[in-house]
C-alpha cells in the first residue's frame, strides 16, 4: 500500500517536471491583465466566458501564459467583488476587466484607490477617470433574431425567457418583440423571467411549459439558466418536435448540437463581449485607454448581431435580416429598448 | 508529548487543532495531485489574509458573519436543536436592519443599537416558527427551518424590490447613522471594508457563553437538550424552552445578517440563491466545539479561508481548493471520536 502510494506520488512529480519543460511563452511581464468573473463563473457559456475568450485571444496572439501575464479570479458571492478587484489592484495589474452591471458599485469604490490601473466594466457605466465603460445595443441584435423567430414559427407563438427582470434584460425583450412584430403583428410573444441567471433546471422547466403551450421558438437572455432551455429544445427536436431555441451572447450553435450533428439552436444574438475585452486590452497596451469614456457597441460596429454561419436559417431569411440590419444602421428603424418604447413601437 | 496528547483533559482543544492540521494536510495532498505546489498555495493564503492592512481588514469582514452564524447553530446544538435555518434567519435579519437603517432617522448612538436589535428580533421571529411548531406539534425543526430558508429568500427578495427607491437588484443606501462601517477603521486598514461588526461578534460570543454557562436559564436550556423527558419531570417548561432556544439561535443569525447588510454593504441586495453563511455556520460551530470563545477562533479560521481565496486564485490555486480544505476540516472535526480514540492509543503500542 505504502509502495503504491509513493509510486503514485513520484510519478505525479515526474509528470509535473516534464510538463514544466516545454516553454514557448513570452517572459515579458511588464503588462498584465486581470479578469474578475461574477458569481456565474468562468464557464457560464455566456457572458463571463465570452469576455474571457477575448482576453485569451489577445493572450494567444502575444504568446502570453495564463498565470503569468493574464489571470482570472472567480467570485463566489457578491461580497467577493471588491476584494477580487482589489487583489489585482494590489498586484499592480495594468488592466482589470469585469463583466456585468453587478460590478457597478464595487468598481466605483475600488477604481479610485488604484489610479494607475485601468479598469474596464462591461454592460454598466461607471463614471471614474480610470474606468472605461462598454455598453451594447442589445435591443438591435435582439430585433434581428426576432425577425428570424417570426419567420421560423408555425404556431404563431414565440417565447422569451429572461434571466432576471431588470432594465438590461428588458432591452433584449423589447428588441425581440419589436422584431417579431415587424414581420407579423399577429404573432404572440409570451415572456417569463426566471429570476436567476444560474439555474439551468429552472430554465428547462420554463421552456418545457412554453413549448407545451404551443410556443415553437424561444429566445433566451438568461445566461446559465438559458442552457436549460437549449437542452429542452434539443430533447424535443430529437423526439421529432419542430421547436427551436435562439441563443444569446455567444454563438450557441454548438451547445444545441444533437446526435445527428444538427443543432436545435436556430441562430444566436451575439454580443461581442470578447471584442470589447480584446479592444480594451489593445487600447491599454497602446497607451490609448479610453478611461472615463462610455463605449457603445451597436449593430453598426458589429458589436451585436447574428453569427456569420447560420445553418438553420434559410438564405431568404438571412437576406431579410440583412435588410433590417441596414435599416437599423441607417436609422430608418428605431428599435425600442424599454417596454414603454415597445408599446409605442407596436402602436 | 505523547502523555500530553493522551490526556483527555487536553482533548478539548487538541482535537480541533488536529482536525485543522489534518484538513490542511489533506488540502496539500489535493494540491499536489492537481499539480500545484502546496507551499506556494498556502503562502498565498497567508499573504491573502495578512499580506497588507487592507487584506487584514477584509479578513475580519469575512469572519464576523461566520462567527454569528456559528454561534447561532451552536446555540441550537447546545440545547438539542439542529438549526439549519440560520441562512433564512440571516436573510430576514439583514433586511430588518436595512429597513430600520433607511426609514428611522435618529442619532447614531440610538440608531445603530436599534438597527442591530431589529435584526436580532427579526431573526428571532423567524426562529420562533420552527420552535413553536416543534414544541406544539412535534414537527422536526430541520424540516421547518429548511423550508423557512426558501421562504425567507424569496419573500425578502420581493420585499426589497418593494421598498421605495429600490432597483430590481438592491435597496437604496441606509442612512450613515445606521452603518457599522467606520472611516477610522477603513483608513487604518488602507480602505478595507472593516467595520465595527467584529467587536459586536466578540460581544455576541460573550453573551452566548454567559447565557449557556452562567445562568439558570441556560442550564435549563441545556438540560432540555440532553433529556427533555427528565427535564420535564424536574419541573422545567420544556416547550417554552424549545421555543426560546430557537428564538435566541435565530437572533444570533439575524445579527449575522446585520453584519452583512449594514456592515459590508450598507444596502440590501436581491440575491438569486442563499449565500451559504448559514451552512458555513454549521461547520464553524462543529469545529468550535459549540463553545462561545472557540467559535470566535473557528469563525476566524473559516473567514481566513474565505478572505484568502482571491489571493489564492491569483497564485493560480482554484477557489475550490479552499472549499475542499474547509470540507476536510469539518470532516475531521465530525470524526472527533475517532481522533480521540487514536490519541488514546498513541504510545500504547510501544509498551
């Protein structure tokens, strides 16, 4: 027993040594990037993961090594936000990125204590001279997937699942409903808010109820909770039902893949948080960091939109979406971002 | 040395110390298996707790609610009740503190005690329900408290949103006179969130010790915990004591909530799920042997693991390692009988 154990330990050590040999990374640590997740975690298949991918992309291009030039800290609970942001500040990181409006208060508090560190917050505006705030026109992207949903539905009923009911998610909701309405005003949009971004079980249950009510396309803006909706759609499609789900934040086509290689994800409303993270790192590196500014990413900047590849959409629908996109970019259609604006829009 | 370890009188503190030691050793083994140097991991943990004044302050911030939930659970244990409901009592306590903090406008020396008292009362009321159901209808408190946790979570989330000025995620800030935070403490710890709550937690431990060990009332509560039938025969009001124990236990948890809402944050937050302070409290109580002063120490230890987790993450140690260490410590603390047996046998083989 003892022999086996020591053998195991030795072999672990040896493997560790071998793994340590390969060295192809940059040694330069004069510029370091820190990323703090919210409570959703780094692998939420959505917001945090997307932002982190942007950091990783930049790191790969510059031969950075995780743990040396770039690093992330996960937050277990809200009380961790300030310590986690400060941890990077204490360590003199050059740029610290946090995704999510939940970081608003903590960023406002932490940023002034580290005037030499550049902070970036996504989805929220923090008025501090060393914080760049990146926001998106989610309603515009949601409008486009609304068009796709309206073209895909046969039951004339589509669904929207929101994570938590607040203004940001209402932007998705309003844009989506407006998009559906523009194609066919008789289509009914059913909505439900889960109250949680991290509960796939609940998402699946809501999706199941909606499909049972005759909804055949669901758009989710619910992070991890929405993964449950994707699962439900996948299961039903595998059983021969003609239902779809629309992904959010990232291209979620892969997440909806079924046994036959096709996907239950009709299309996705992409929010290029990765681009935002990438650009901010680049700007900080070049000494052009837009501290104190608000950067708004819209359809015109390709900050939001649908994926380039949409195997589940007809060419005609893609063409129609392109036309709507042009109209929105040109300002011919003003997409509603709140429920009040949506009510006006529908009138 | 061996005699010292074998002496049962010393077991009271030797056993928890060994549990902690074993917990860290087990954590080190996990780190080695996952390819992390445990020395670096633990160095990061220590640095993350005492590395600079701010981290030192954050350590106390993380510890105060844990000490209170530890006291809450321990009070239940001492009186024969298993209060899983600290989480829910904490949530209502934190909300009550914020409500009084926002709407009552009086000078700080009245306001702050009032805020804390309302948190304790709210927690006590939330503890009253399971206590009453247990005393009156013999409904097991574990079942009721678990359900009460969910009721508290969703009810309070709703109530926070209903407060004037609240957004969908938080209430407005409390009045400065209701806040436990202190410019002075924050300044000497380099802008940490250190607040007066820590002193109150120590005070709570003293109150705990006093009630349990030094009053007839506490003696009765303990006696009911040991043997309700015998206590009743001896003329004690068993039902009343069960209800009172649950209420006091709830009051401690309610104060834990005040530590968070008027200490760490200064506003009430809508949370998606329970944050685990109540469950961590079970661990704190177990390790602290359910005694007031040891709970301060075990609360500080778990607080350190919490506060140090961001520094450990910076040293590329996953936050889960911290949880695993906590779990191991609890496991070994729960195995205290085995450790005692092991200690008693020490040295015997040599003879």
